[in-house]
């Protein structure tokens, strides 16, 4: 992907200092304190691996904790959405007065979107949003609820696509969403095993068997879906961001007012390309994300805004 040695070194240093930062360790413990009345018992049960157990939230509600992920995610959501309900399959909370439910929530990034405000900087209202890497449609639902005129969402993996369909219907945003079972980055096709269990970190490769899924370049997306000037582009596709941006035409990229990208193999080529096309670009420092012993990402975010003022 053209990642440089300096980016790799920077990612390793940034990751190391985040891990050993006492502030991060204290914040993690404090999150349990502010979430649970019986936080000491909760932490003790987690340390002992004693599941399931009952925990008492700070609003007095009793909840069942079936594993350490459930215990952790209550600390993530509770102080923003005190009506939070979650189990291993579903997640519910109220967002701007609307009750939301997400199936398969552990396979997506609901917390990044609805708690940590990952996309709040985007000027979505009355604009078309292209959602590349829709996953379980958590971002798709967010864009629709925040006032997008239309959301065109792409998710290639059949099992995740079916969850996305369910979440779009469950949260009543079908009228604003076009969900496409396709990959992005280049024009072509791939074969995907329909039994494959994937999540938001899945990397799209041809598996030689299964069902055939189309793959679209950005040029094809802009043409096929009549993307208008001033649209928004969100990209989180575990590596497809490089061909998607680097191999697209100037005219296609120029259709977008704002672009937000999660990069996985360094930021430099994408940043350089967008700056060449007259975008103001910011990016976060990279960090190392280990997916498996053989797969590591040099991961971070890129945010770009066009210097052209769209009406």
C-alpha cells in the first residue's frame, strides 16, 4: 500500500504511549465507577471470570452481565444513554428522542458513531451521503437520522449485508437508504463465501467460491447513482480506500464537499492525493491495530473538506 517506515515507527510509538499512559488506565477504572453502583463487585467478578452476574447501574436499574464485553460496553454507553439495553445480540437506546435497535451490534462500530461522535463534523443535512463499508448499517442509520437527503450504502459481505437490511428496516429509515450488496475500490467482481462470519474489520478478497459480488470504483459509483456536487463520502472498508481514492478521477472526487476515511496502511498517499485536488486535509496519528498474528493495520482517520464552496 506504499506505507513508509516513518509511518510504521510513528504508529508503534503512538500505540505504546497510549497503552502505558496512566491517564488511560485511570479513565478505564473510573468508567466502571460512574456506571455501576456495585462497581467493586463488577470488577471483582470480571477478574475472576464469574459469569453471569447481576450489576446495578447508577440509575438504580439491575442488569445481567453475561461476559466482560457486556460489562465494558455498559460503561461505554451508559453515561450518554441511560436507557441502554444490550445483550449478546441486540443493542437499544434512545437517540434524539427516537428509540433505536441494532442487531449484530458487536460486528459494527455503534459506539464510535453514537457515543464518540465519529461523524459529527460532517455537514450531512440535505446532502447525499455515500457510505462505503456500511457494515451493519450503524453509520447508515446515523446519516439518515441526521438529515441526509439520501444515503447510498455499500456492504459486500452477505451475512453482514443481511444484518444491515434488518437494522435499516428496524429503525425505519428505508425511505432514505439505498443499500447495495457490493464492494468498492475498483471495477470488477469477487466471490464471497455466504457462510463467512465477518465483522467491521473484515478484508475483502476473492474467495474463489460462493456468490459473485460486484465491486465498484468511485467513478462508477458517481456515474451509476448520479452523485451531485456537494455530497459527502464516508469510507471505512479495511483497505479499499487506496484504490478508491488514488485511482478515481478528479471529477469524481470533486463531487464531494467533505470526505472522511479510516486508513489502514498509512495516510500519506491519500492525503497527498486529496491535497492535490484542492482539499484541506487533517489526519490523526497512526496506531497499530492487531487483527490477527498475520494481519496488522496502521490505522487512523483522514478528514478532508473541499476548498470549493457548495451552495
